[in-house]
């Protein structure tokens, strides 16, 4: 267990006045992990420093080291994400190089802050790093498209530290169908079924977020070890292809898997052209001049407050529904920070103690909350590692 507490606690203050001190004390002693952190995209932006506190209103970011400390986030899976491109040799090569570049950036940022960050590949690593007061950096792959048709690259990414990977993203690829595309393979392709076997052999956890229902069903059937949905949610909250119905959630739990609750796809999307234009400019904040950056912030502030979309209460209802359906041993948190996640009242990771406080208010024990915040995901990681080791 961690014993290092945030500075506001040492002063007798609650960092968030909606969180009772006793709940914050518990939160700071739990091993708090999120299984889907898209922050590595920011690592590649000129001048963006992970060690500095950033203003979300300025650059859109939701995670940095100071905010991890403030929000009690011990770490999680930092994502090697690659957009879907053409299924051609040139497309695969371009994607492979982009994925390797992103992995290098993750390694570089960790190496630049040895007093604050440390790479992890096992649950034992995570517990040791958290006890030392550093932040845990696991690596994951979102979209296996960069592997092309060469499954030997999985071993290379494993050697780089990757321990979790999903086959597909928003569009179908050479491995599988996406939840948000027209079915091509009706599940995994023949190569995708080989991908499942290789993932198991290497001790890597299969991530079914973004995969179609057919892929989900086949992954449960084919995988020799429990699987994980790193950032998904219940279809009962909102009927979206990216969400899982209760029956599949129960099957995931019965197979020992874990659903990591997302903070997206909780309500219908409402288009706001003015906000979309500002968001597009904000995504390229590093190319703006200081004057243009100040103008962008002023324009954002002048917009009326958004009244549509999800809030913290809706996120909690999604989490509580999953716990009721699956049991506390099969639910975790994967909010999709820096990838579109966040809700009103939980705009960045500094608000994470509110989740702990709410779970205690709902009557969950400290041990239950520890499972949700990291224990369940680490159990799946350990199962994959143990099964692979037993085959040697």
C-alpha cells in the first residue's frame, strides 16, 4: 500500500471539497490504475512537458505528472495508438514506423523522469513502483494494424514492454471487424485468429474495446486466458456499438475477464460546429503563436456553457450498473483520458477521488474499491503471464 499522501492532506485540507478527508485518505493508499491513457500523443508535441501542470482549457490535456499526484492516479496503460490506414504494404510500413516512434516517445519520457516514472510489465512491478511513490507506466497497443501481416512483430512490441493489445479500432482491418464498421470478417479474420493464439503464447492480454460483438464472442471462445475491455461501457446506459449488452458483460465476467468503464458513449452525440472548430484549432495548439493561443482561450471562454452530454453522476451510474451485472471482481476504470474522455464534474484526473468517495457512499468496502481501481486488471495481467509461462 502507498503511504505517500498529497500535500493538501498534510495541511489538513481536501484537494476537492466534495471529497471527505477519510475518503481521500483511502484513495491515496489504493493502487489506482486506468487502463487506457492516450497521453503519449502529447509527448510528440514540441514543448509539451509531461512533468508540468497543464491547463486543459489551453491544450486539451487531462493528464500530467502533477495532476497524477493531485488526483492520486498511480499510473496505467499508456497507449501506442495508430489510426487505421490502407491495408497495403506501404500502409503497414507507415503505421509500423508510427507505432515504434510512439513507443520510443513513451520510453523517452520515462527515462527523462526517473524520480517520478518507471516502466512496468508485471503486477509485481506495479505494486513495487507504487510503494516507491513513483508513477507506473504500462504500455498497450490500440489497433494492431501496425503489425501488418507479420505476427513476429508482437514479440518485438512485447520486448519493448507492451502487455495489452486490441486488434482493431474504428474501422475493420486485417485482423478483425470493428464495432463501428460494416462487418467484413464477421469476427476475426484467419490472421486474426492466429493473432489471438500469439497473444496468448506471449502472455499478452487481449483488449476487446472497439471490436465488434462477433469479435468479442470469438475472443471469449478462442482465448486461453481471461480478456479485458480497456475502455468500454454498458449498452444499457446508451445503445452504442462500442458498448456491451448485459448478456455479454455476464459472459465476460464468467470467463474471468474485466470491463474497464469508459466515460464516453453515455449519451447521444450532439454536434456543435462552433465548439468543433475551436477543438480542431486546440488539437494543433503547439503550432499557434502566443497571440493565437490567447485568442483561442478567450473564444472558448466566451462560448455558452455546454448543457448536453454526460456528467459525473451518469458516469457513476454506468460504473454501478456494471458492478451490479458483473460483480465487483470484474469491473475497473478505463475512462479514455486524453482520447475524448471526461465528463462534467470529472474533466480531468484531479477528480478521481470523487469515484472512491462515491463507491464508499454506495457501501462498497475498501477491499472492493481496491479491486475496481487496479486489482482486477492486475489479476487478468497475471493470468496471461502465468498461462504463457506454463507452456514453456
